[in-house]
C-alpha cells in the first residue's frame, strides 16, 4: 500500500489540500496526472494537470510534466487549491472557553489541539462547529466554511481568537486585520539563548520550495510577503528562552518560521526543527529532562496571549489577555526549577 500524509493549511484567503504519496514497490508505470487523480478523491484530471503545470505537484522534489511515468518508491507531493466544500456545517456541543461576548463579537481562548475551522479531513470537531452550536448562526461573508472568522491560529497554538457575530462586525474587524492595526502579542519558548534582549525580524515569508506545508524566509524582496515580528526576552534559562512576540503582520506560521530563521526554533515545534534536543546544557540527565518536557507539551510552545482591537460598534479600543495553558505553564515551572 502507498503511504500517505494529508494536512490542511490556511494561507490568507485560500484553503489548500496537501498530500504526500510514496508509491509502493509493485507500482507499475503510470502517468503522473492519472496517478494523482486516482489517489485523491474528487480531484479531476484537468485540475491535476493544471497543478502540475504550476509546479505544485512534485516528484522526488522536482517539477515534472503530466506525462511523467510514476515508478516504484517515487515520492509525490501535492498542493491543490480550493478543496471541495463540505455541504453542511454541523453544530457540535464542544466545550469552549468564552472570554468575552456581546451582540457583535465573541472572543475565545482556544485550547491546543483544536482546529479552528473545517477543511479537508477536519469537517467536524473544530472551533467553528462548536461556535455554531453556541450561536446558531454566524456571518459567512466570502467563505461559508469559515463563518465569523477574521483570523486564525494554528491547531497546536493556544490562545485568543476573535469571531464576528454579524456581517457588519466581520467587515469592520477584517479591515483592522488587513491594516495591521490589531494588537497581538504571543508568548513563545524558543531554543537557545538569544544574544539581544529584544529585536525585530523583517523578512519575507513564502511557501518552502521543498515542503509547501511549511513557510520559509526569502531575502529576495520579489519572493513572498513582507513579514515583521518584534520580539522581547522575558526569561533566560540558558538552553532555552521565554520571549514575547508582537506581530506587525500576520502571515501563516510567521513566528514559527521567523524564529527558525533566527536560529532559535520554537521548543517542541516538530515542523520547524524544535523537537531536536539541542546540546545547550551540561546539567545531569539533560536529554531525559527535555524528553519529559516534550511529553508534557507535545506541541509548539506558542500561546496567543493578548489581543487588542477597536470594537466594531462602540468604536472603543478593548484589550484582552489569557493565561498560559496548563501544559505550557507546567513546562516553564519545570525548566525554572531544573538544576537547582
């Protein structure tokens, strides 16, 4: 049987399907467009051929043509835009932590592990499913699969997320995000000891050319989107550092990609190199200690702590904060006491 990995990601206003196939040892020669069409449900031959022309379907990390003959053990990676929509969003009685709510907006403290909105392979169990049970109706505006959403945070990132309850509020808040006037501060635990107490990362981000599920920094201004992260050291532990990050822009995986570029990936961030135990400490049983921390918090150490914005109706500036979740705070306490 072929091995397959599927993942759904959001970049600005588009949803993408991501696939990775490894053809089995007994695979007979088959045109690439036919192979991919057979592997992906609802994928048409025309859609697949167009993706191959655009270079979003690769074989062994190389761009090929539609008539390429897939061979045994070839690695085929696929990015297809505009996945099929689920015809119905199902309200689900899923507990959520509501920080604030009025007639126009709702603010939720999302727990790690919860997907924000339905998408490929995640049509249920999301924050949107929970919100629809609580509110019954949310404005869809331009995307029926993301009603009320004006921004998102990653599945394994915890913290504050803002939802509009009316179409007017959705438009008003979306404009603030577009103008980068929303105030957002994250807490992150990163590997290593940063040289400076504070700094700014101003570097374009675009899809990684080898793995399009990830974002990478590109120094060529013609590639990617302008992205700015301001960081400040809160606590130093030698082998890792607790920082706060203030977003000037809000790109996909911005903090995660920027900190990897700086040489300080987020602690426990498997996608961006944060699960590698770096040799920063000579304290006893260091590797076992780090593994214990990974077991407590098996996700990137990133928390959306604060959110400030102008209310869409009152036009007053309001500001909210959320405490670190239990897994993050527990790991921090262990690190603070380690070696003492």
